[in-house]
C-alpha cells in the first residue's frame, strides 16, 4: 500500500512543550498533511501504526563528539537517548531534525537542519518507503 503526503502517519518526538509547539506550527502549515502524533519525554507508543518517526533534536545544537553529549544537561541527554531507543526497539525509519549529530545512524536516519530540509526529507522518505521493498 502506497503512502502519500496526504495519507502518511508520523510520530514526532519532541524535547519539551516549546519544541512541540514549534513543530506543531510547522506541520499545520503543510497543506494536505494529516496532523502527526506528538510526544515529549517518552516514546511509550506503539511505533507500528506510524509510517516513520520525526525526532526533534534542534534544541540540542551541534553534537560533534561524545564530549559534547556529556556536556548536555541530564534532561537533554535523556531526550537524545530516546533516539537510540527508537533505533533499537523499532524498525522504523527516522528523520532527525537538528544540527549536526556525529553519531547519526545513516542506514535508518536521514537528517534535516531546517524547516525547508525537514519538508524535503519527509517527502523523500515517503518516496523511499513506496519504492524500497524489504
């Protein structure tokens, strides 16, 4: 079954309420896109019902080394650990929305560092999922 911009089902993992509001505004401005489900602080949802996940890391800044991660406050380190959780516990592809992250899983995660590239990565991932047979 093919998915499209108008039928895609997306889970968006946000860092906090401010981050969620920022991304809700972004998704509301994309004409024809169904409203994604948003979560903050946890990923205790069943990923199977989603076509893919958007993970918001844009408040974290650039992460060029393990030292950069260790300098993050505990709540930000926890948020970043949710990305690893999604990679380990789901088979879903993920769009990482944020600045450079040195440890990004290139096989399962594509990255976007602006609203413009986030929209492009969403469209590309929909095309990829429609064409790539597992």
